[in-house]
């Protein structure tokens, strides 16, 4: 239902990169390595097919998430129990974060799908010792880091599982062959390592979250799903007095694989944040661990559910997932708490002639001097919303946050341009718009001007300034 809603700020960046390429000068000025992802070729293609619509741009994520569910079901059947596959699928769908990425124009759904495929081919290779499975594993493994630079912790999952299988003698693959395959994988990843190291030097400039706490770390494990599935199955087991039945326990290596998939991404990004002093503990960067959490929940339930009971318990989980993950307050909910499309439409309705000045702060943290300047060329990455949702009016470009340079520019603009205009508009991310609304309201040359909000449009706002009696700002 949210597929056709407005892009949010980071999705707008995706559309800009897909349209203009990662080598566009405005992209290379801020973080060129961060946008060198194979993912951006996909929305470029589907955007061309569907005319750049929100649904078309988001289509790769929907398809990748469908593939992920298929792969998770196969892995659950192979690693836990054949009857557990659909339970694992609906455990995935009960995670709002996973559902969110299914409709998000970002690399995370694709990354989860390719990572799951990589694990499935690794399991098959270690089971069969066939080169076709090893080759498929290599291809998928080479893609993961090329989809997102912060997916590097996932390689520890692959290494840990392979080490456990070989050390326990649970595979025909020997140490030499495993070393050769993983060595080839390492060589294919060397160019990506160079990009990651180049970005590492610029990491402090792109930090958007505070350092994570232990509470943040524990919250990332999605323990509520694991506990609810395990405890719920145990309660049913006791209440229904199901008879214990002989069933094979998951192999120790399978337990290691599931737990590593669940824990490695958050644990390693948490440690990396504290060791380097640059926090990368961002919810979306932890997305690769979500299928691991769903499999862990399935594993917890499998300790108590008899083979004959999986179907109806899975159906109950599916219903519960739909009820708790769905947005039942509106028919067409926003994908994200952001409506740039409606805000741009409000500016365009107001400015049929396109004569009023429109002040646009950049929504991106990289918009700081010296990269930002008042004559920043358009189309440009720092003002991607103006390319994706064009507006009428003469635009004046402001940085992400206030600074002495920005306030000097604003003072000159207020005195020489705004005071003599019949009206002007502030348009952008709500906190920025409100900061500059209060700043301009205090200017002596604008004394007596009234302001009114045309929104808010979720976390975006449009504020109109007009001469006249001062009024209370909403």
C-alpha cells in the first residue's frame, strides 16, 4: 500500500544517483565511494520502464524481498526442519524493518537477498562439494560488499560457518579447497576494500547518529520476536500436552550459522563504532541481520512444535504478523514519515507564476562550506529534491545547518531581496524550515510580516511569508 507514496529524503538521493550516475560532479564532491553500488543500476532500468514513478523505482526492492523470503524458506527447511520453512517466512514478515525495506528504494533489500543466496550456496557447496555451488557462492559473495560498503561484517558469517563445518569433519570440502575458494573471493573484493578505506578517512563527515549504547545493541537483536516465538511454542506445548516426538536436532554447524547471521552484523558495527569513534550503528545498516533473527525465532519455536502442528501454528503467526505489522489507520499510508511530493505541489500551487523567492535548505548533512555555496550548481546532489520534485519560483540554496557563512548570506538576501518581494517561501525539512522561519521573523526589515505554514507534510514543511499584520506561527 505505501509503494506509490512520496519518496523520502534518502530515496530522493537514490533517484538522483540512478538518474545522473555516481560520477556526477555533485556526487563525487560529497561521498563518491558511498554511491558506487551495483544496486543503482536497477532503479535506473525500472525507472526508465515506469517513467520514474515511485512504484517503478521501488520495484527492485519488492522483487528482491520476494527472493529473500524464498531463500529464507529454503534455508529454514535445510537447517532446522522441512516443516519450518513457511514459519520462517512469516517470521520475516513480522519484522517491520524487513517490511520497510521491501518498499524502500535503497540497496538493503537487494543486499539481504544476495546474502541469503550466498549462504544457501555455501551450505550446498559444503554439502555436495560441487564446483557449480562453489562458483555460485563466489559470485554472490563478490556482490555483497559491492551492494553496500557497510555489509562487510557478513563475511564473518561465511568464514565462521565454513570453519566449523570443516573443523568438525562435516563436509567433503578440505582445507585446501576452502582456502582456495575463499582466497579467490578475497581477491575479487580488493577493489571494494580500496573504496572502503578511501571512505573511512571521510567517515566523521557522514556520521548521522550518536554512538550506540548497550541498550541500542540489545534492541537491534529483535529479542521480542525470538522470545515470543519460543515462549509461545513452549506455552502451547504445555497447554496442549503435546507428546514429545523423536526429531533430529539441528546440526551444531547449522546453529552456528543461524546465530552468526543474527549477531555478527550488529555486534561488529557496534564494536567498529566505538573503536573508530565514528558511529555507523544505523538501523538500516543492520538490516542483513533481520533474516537471521527470523531464523533464530523459528529455531526457538522448533524446540517444541511437533511435525503435525506446524501448519496451523504458521497460519496463526501469519495472521499475527499481518495484524501487528500493517498500518490500519489509513488505506494509503506513507512509506516513510516524509512527503516531499505534497510539499512541492503546495509550493507550485502557490507559485503559478514562479515569481516568489523560495528558500531551500539542503536536507543532506554534507551541505556545508566549502562544498556548499550560494551559487551551488543545479542539478546537484545536495539539492536532489529540486530535481526529483521540481518547484516553481526562484530558489535560494541554504546549507544543512546554520553557520556564520549561512547567516551572512541570509542577512544580505533578507535586506536586498526578500524585504522588497511581495512574498517568499521556506521549503524543506521541517526542523530547518522552522529554524529559518524564526530567524527571518526576527529580522528588522521583515517586521510586521506574517507567516503561515502550508503543511506540515510529515517531516517536510512549507512556510509562506507575506507583508501584513504579524500573526501567531502554527
